[in-house]
C-alpha cells in the first residue's frame, strides 16, 4: 500500500517508465491503481529509432507486472511524507504485541 499511496501523490507529474522488454516511455502520470498499473498521457518513446511503431502512441495503460523501473524527478518527491508513511507502516500496531514482546 505504501507504493500505491506514494504514486498517487505523483499524479499529474512527468515520469519515465522502463519496461522489462527495455522500452522506456515518458509521459504525464494520469492514474495508478492498487496493482500499480500505470496510465500515462502525452507519451513519448525514448528510443524512437529502435521502436518506430510506438511513435504514434499518445496515451497508454501499462500493466504493473511489466514495469522494471519508474524514474521520477527528485523535486517531485515529498521525502518527509514518504518517511512518515514508512515509519507508520513499520510501527507496531496500537495495543498489539510484537515478536519481541512474546519472548
């Protein structure tokens, strides 16, 4: 859930997505779902000479399981929000017991 929440904060930002078949697409993040499927608008192919069939692509939906990397502009990342979310996800449940408490 952490990555899903993080990517939802990037909606409307410019990102680059590298797929497992080595295609790299850049575009504006339109939406993302819980399976990390990514919808891009204003899509451009980075290596147009190698993939000329993709040059006419304007919008696309990328299945989350075929994504290798997502490159984000560092100025678009709210590091404080990301650190807080990470701490909350890794903290023990309120009123619950941890593995150390059981020893």
